[in-house]
C-alpha cells in the first residue's frame, strides 16, 4: 500500500480554505490566574463565558486563557467541584488582551458531588502538554501528532509494567523485551516503522538498562515523527520518541497506598505521599515508591525491583519557582528468553508452527541474574521575566548500570548436518559490568508576544549533552546447546543424553567458564552542543505557521579531532476551519543521527588483517505529514487522523563477507509511509473509550543487497489496532462500580525478511483483556484479566520472544 499526494496541490487547498474562513476582524483574548483562599491546587477549574461555547480549564498552576473572543459584553463564570461559583462582567474590544484574576473560596456543601461529577469528564484525554512542543500550544494548534496515555488509564488497567502501558498507543508495539545489557538494555518498540526506546523523562534524557517503573508515571507521551529539531538525535529515533512525564508535588496533604497480587506470585506494593512543608504551602514534597516481585510463567525466571522517587517544589514568589525530581531504581532479573535467527544462509523454519517451541521452557535458571540499578535527577528553575517572557533552566543527570549474566540463544543448526529435524541453538553469555552516564543542561526562553498584529509563541534554547560509557565486562563464552524439535534422539546422538539442553545453568558453572578471563576496559565519551528555536505565528485567528531550526555540534572523544555539525529544520501549518474544534495540519520534520567512526577490517592474501578508519556524515530523515485533529462536544471527543512519509538517506551499514572482515558504506536509504487514527471519547456520562489503528509500510531502498527491496525487520507489523472501553456507574445502587474491556490486534510480523535467509513470520493475533472495579472516596478495588483466551503470543526483531499467557491481578487502593 502506497498512498501518494502532491504537496503543491495540498498547499493550494490550504490557501483557498484560509481565504474562505479567515475573518477580517481581529478577536480578543481573556486570560488570568485562579487562586484558592486555602492555597490548595487550582488546576482543572472551569472558566467559561456564559451564553457562549467559549471556555477552558485551568492548568496545573491555575492559569487559563480564552482566545478568539468577539467584541461585546460577557460574563466570566468560574466554577469547580467543591468551589463557590464566581462571576464577573467584562466588556471586550477588538484585538485587545484582558487579564482577569480570581481568588475563590471552597464550599464544603458541594464536596459530596465529587463522585457524581467525576464521571462526566473525559479522564482518558489530557492533550494539552507543553513538553511536546516546549511551547504553550493546544493539541489542535500543534502540527505534530502525539498520543497521551494518562495515569488514570494505567490505574484502571492495573498496569504493573511499562510494556503494558504502551499498548494504549496506536501504532506502537514491542519488538524486544528488556535485556538488562549495558548501553541498550531497555525494551525496544516499533514506531512508524523504526525501533525506539523510552529514554526521555520530562522531555530530558533518562537512561535505563532495564524495565521502567510505572508507579511514578503521570502520563506517557508518544511523540511521532523525526523530532531532531527540539529533542536532538542521541536518544530518539526517526519514528519519534517516547517521553515519560512524572508525578509532581502539589499543595496540601494527600496520597494513596496500593497493593496488587496476581498470577505467577505477583506481589506489588506502591505508595504515593504528598505534603506541604510550610504554612503558605509554597514548599511541597512528594514521594512515590514501589516494590515489585513476580516469577515468569516459564519453568524459570523472575523479576524483583525496588523504586523510590522523591520530588520537591518551591514557589519562591509569583515569578520564581524551583522543581527537583529524582528516581532511584534497583532491579534484579533473569534474562528474557530470546531465540536469535540472524544469519546469512537459508532458514530451516519459517514460522511459529514450524519452530515447535515449547514456550514454557526458559533455558535459563534463577541463579543467573543481572542487576540494573539506575538513578535519575532533574532540577528546574522557572523565572517569569515579564508578562510575555519566561526563563527555564534545567539540569539532568542519569546513571544506568548493568552487572551480572546476560545470555542468548543463537541458531546454529548448519554446523550439525546429522540433525535434520528441528533446530539447534547455541547458548552464549557474558558477564556484564558497565556504567552508562548522561548529563544534560538546557536554557530555554519562552515568549508569548505580538509583533504588530501577529501573535508569536517562541522558544529559544541552548542545550549541552554528554554521554559516557565504561565497559569492564567479560568476553562472550559458549555454554551448551539447546534442541527444539521432535527428534531429540538425533540431538542426543551428537551431544549425549540430555533433555535438549547441554549447558550448565548454575552460577558456579558459569563462574567457572568465565574464570579469570580478560576483562574489557573500554571507555567512550560523546558531547553535543546545540542551539534551537521554534516559533508559532498566528497569521490569522484560524491559521498559524511553525518555523523551527536546530544546530548540533557533535564531538566524539574516541577520535581526536572528529567533530560533526548538523542542521535540523521543522515547518508546520495549522488551519482551524472551526476554531478550537477542528484543525487541518501539515508538517515537514527532520531527524538526524551523528554516526561515530568505524573501522573497515580486511584480510590480505597473507592472512594479515588490515584496519582502515572510516568517518561518516550525519544520517538524514525527512518527514512530510498531513491530517486533521478534532476536539468537539466540550472535550468529550478527541480524534486524530494523519498520513505520513518518512525518507531516510545516507544510512550507514556494514557488509560482512565472512566472520572476520567487514566493510562500511554510507549510501543506504529507506522509505516509510503510513496512516494513523486515534480516538479518545466520553460519549455519555461514565463511558470512556480509547481506540486506534495504524498501517505502516517500510522498505529498504538502498543498502545491503540481502535486505534491499524488503520490509525492514525492525518495522514491526503493518497493521496494529488497540481498544479500551470502560463504563463507571455514576448513579443508583451501582454508583462507583465499573467494568472495562478491550485489547490489541497485532498483524503478521516479519522478524526475518532477507533474500538469502528467507522469511520468518510471527502470525497475527488478537489479545483481549477485561477489568471490574469499584471506587469510593477513600478506597478502590480492581480486578484485571489479561489475555482472556490464553493465546500463545510472541514478539521479535530477528528474534523470537514468548509473552505472557492468561494472567489475573487484584488491586486494592486506600486514599488519604
């Protein structure tokens, strides 16, 4: 499937539509801040103009803004659950900006309505997020597509791991489970046909070598498309990025305690505690913590983790504020079972049925574990320079370590010609001992001002990023062979009596194999200096344009004098035929990768090895995208539809004619295109729906001849769909009870797709999940059943990895 469009025709369409819909009369803006007399949080308070459809809700600091107000006389109505309603009259003139602040009091008589009114909100949708664009843009004003997964969704679904959280995002599927190995031990996911890891926290680098902990997640943003202009290139992919926004302190005292038990000895306890540390409630502290322990569904394997995330905020005055957030994670786990099929010769098996793998077998033991502690700290200072300008200074530091045994199974049947049925896999392992560190310093100036009659929202920033990696691990060693198939006798004829596994899976046995072998002592360091800006200009009340540019200076300390400069532009156009309801958008976005130097290795006629240093320019990715966004029925329906094309040029790849030699080239190219659809709806009181669908094509156009013309193996399935719907009773004897149902469709996944080797396909499947819950003011109970039909399912990326069968979990929450 290849969907084609012509940019000039689309531009003409925008010009004609703008001419029709733009108005000659400039409209006004009303903005201000809501504060409460008891100094509690003033977010999510309703501010409307009575008798009109114009209105908004306050952000987390109590600020609001109502745009596109025609001249006239209005009544501003401020209301909220548990608050006294306040009204104020205002006369609005053409093109003016009005500041109207309110100080309102609580009304205890209205507090009993909290449960009733809570069901009326679309609590699965929180689209307004400044981190996506680093600017105060609404979703409809942003020409970039992104998905927000809220903490409310994660609680309702009893999500205990990050992988399950991302099942709520259209077009995202797991490629590779977290391995724990140094440098890239986190999970991999397919996004718009490219592999990506969740390495961003609050819009900044947040390294991990293991699984992320959802206990401190306020929301997850899946930001789509090559985003090098605002986020650089070091930790994101051409398909986009996955950003985790963490919970922040708020004014007052509150929190909750949760305990979850479930299948395979799941024991999980979490605590969320918030308190103000002074009488004025300007100094606030919050801590989130979690303990998680669960066995694998296989014959061996487990994961045990402890997580704590203290954070503190300090509002010095109405101009200056500070925020410090930290995360500590200790994680010990066995390796996930991964069967590697990467090869340059024909496959013997081509799908799961032919593989005949017993997915209950792990081919590991609970003695062989790897520890992946990580630490992340972020400090932020915000200073309001004026009514139009804000300064944001940010410091971030991350550390991720790996220490222990990492192993994998690699297919090597070709070395045993007498075994003609089934496959033989060799087990390889090493002792990991490494440390990965990153430091990021940003200075942003964010403005909201006018030049003449044109409103500008502008961010100008400087960014310094440093990443170091130290490796003291061992070499890789063999540890036996594994047989998968129906002819165990042929395997035993070669290796002697066994149950299909000849390795020593004890810690003592692995220690003996490693022995006193030499250890690595390699250290790498990379630095990036960047400057960027992004400006959104309101050309008309219903038409805005985005212009952005980044300049990157990449420095690699391994190669003296090797520096590289890259420019990354971004453009966008947004037309709102119905202001604040419907937008049509077009974007051009750029991504890039600074590729470190490599060595060509060649063996001459005498058997001597010749090494030649090679340096490369940046790889380039360019995206063109258009679509529409909808926000109608008072925020009860959000919908996004888009079509995109991503072209990558100057890709670096290596050709290995044998086990020793390798030659690198930089003329690879890949074309990805597809469509995405997302809907977040609250059609009736108590009913909330998330649904999405994506289709993606990903073809390697130039590069290694064995891959050219084939779908990329890291692209994931062409077709993906997700659904979650829940209904909560808001009246009557069942008030507080609710139920949820949904699941995911995963299309055929070509994990191997090459000219010589052929294909290996993980077949399409549907996984269905359900939940039953009850929520009162002080406590909640939730039962969750995953994989209702107990499907045998897998994911992979030149690998096969079995996933969980049917599981059940019960969650108990107490709020205070």
